[in-house]
C-alpha cells in the first residue's frame, strides 16, 4: 500500500523544483548571452583580417589559417547558440508546467497569512 504524501510536502517539493528550474534557466540565458558576445567578436575579427593583406607568403598563410579557425569558431558558436535556445525553451516549458502544478496544489493547501487590517486601529494596553 502506497503512503500518500501530505500536501505540504508536495508543495515543498514543487517549490524546490521551481527554484532549480529557474536557476538552470538563468544559467542558460547567461551562457547564451556570452555566446552571442563571442559571435560578435568572431565576426569583427574576421572582418579586420580581410582588410589586412600580408606581404609575405608566411603571413598570408597564417592569415588564411586564422580565417579558417574563425569560421570554425563561428560555426561552433552558432551551433551552441541554437542548442542553448532549444534548452531554454524546454526549461521554460517545464518551469511553466511545474508552476501550474504548484498553483493547482496550492488551492487545497495554502492558507493565507493573517495580516492586520489597516482600517482597524488596534489598541493594546
């Protein structure tokens, strides 16, 4: 026979899950911002290489190799950026589902906190 968990434990578990998912989402968004910044820098680096033409064969060869490296980095960064976008969407969907579950379970469990009525003067002696 399976023991039924109390609603308070369910809410606590869901809240922990929401916090974890929100943290993961924040980390993904931060990483995506960093990747976008790197993409901009790679684009600027390749543009400046096109303007500088070398006189020596060695210099031209090193510039060509660097362009290839920049193209590869741009490709890898674009791939990572797309993957981060997909992961962000998935985490946001999971977070939405978890919050929805939390809201549904909160109706039966949550009790509003007693707050003083601002319209009633309380006089204590």
